[in-house]
């Protein structure tokens, strides 16, 4: 049982490039989330989804887009990367309980 | 809006007991959870309180007072491996949204 899997785990981009982070969960969870974490700080919610085909903005959505075409996948896109988007990105899921299941994280550097 | 407050750092010795407090201001409160994160790792779930009172899970306990908008995580019999960051998180909107606190860095000394 893999739980929550994020790909890629590491990526270096140049300013202005685009990329997509993929999150896949095999627990049949309805709720999925994308967070970013900057050094020494907590997790800030970017976007989330309460079910297949739905998305909603979180605390820091600007510069990101998301899609949830399949229940098990939640994609995070950066259309034009900026150095301020250098961060560690975590995907998480849950099934209406207090327990969030996190992926291992994706470390993104924008030069 | 929402806001959560935690102490930034706590230091204790092996075998001791430490309490990490969390106060919150939020609308649509649903529950309070706690997560542990080691350096370079992902957050992992420790405990969840939806109702007032104490929840015990092994060496870790968590407490919630909804009327005081306050909770704490209690770690007993501290071990070196407990050195990590601890985050409280408020669940809002019938379990849809999780808002995290800034985190408390716990250092356990020998």
C-alpha cells in the first residue's frame, strides 16, 4: 500500500518555465490538498479538492493551478515559475477524519 | 481569517515531560490535530481532538478546550528521536480545510 506518492521528488527550473507536480493516492480518499512549506515555517495551503472534478483555492493560490480529473490524482501546475515559488511542496489526502496522509514532498528550486 | 499560535522552540531532557500549547482563532472549527515532522521529512499524524478532553496515544496525549480555543500536545518519557517540529492544525468547514500553525521545534537533550 503506497499511500500518497508525489512525482517528481526534486526539480530545478529556470524562471518562466512551467511544470506539473503529480500526486497519486491509493486510499480512495475524497479530499486532497497541496501545501507549500518554506524553511522554518509551517505549511500553507495552495489549493484543495473535495472530490473528483472539484478544486478550491487555499491561502496562497496565486501562480498555481490544479486539476482533479481522476479521484486518485491531484495535479499542481506552475505556468510560469518564479524564484518565490522555490519551496517544498507536500500533497496530502484524507477521508473526512482528522488524519492527513502526506506524500514525501517535492523539492522545487526556481533559478 | 484563521490564526494559530505555538511556541517557536522548546527544549527538554531525555525522560522528561513536555507540553506544547496551541491557541487558535478560526471560524467553523471542526477539530484540532497534531503532526510531527523530522528535518527533511514529511509531516506524520500524531493525534486528533474533535471534542473537549484528553486523547491518549502511547507516550503522546492531546487535549482540547473548545471554549478556550486552546489545545496542547503532551509528550512523556522523552526520547532523542522525539527531536522534531510539531505542528497543530485546525480543521474547518466540516473537515474540508486544514490550517497549520507555525510549528514548535522540540530539542531533546541527553
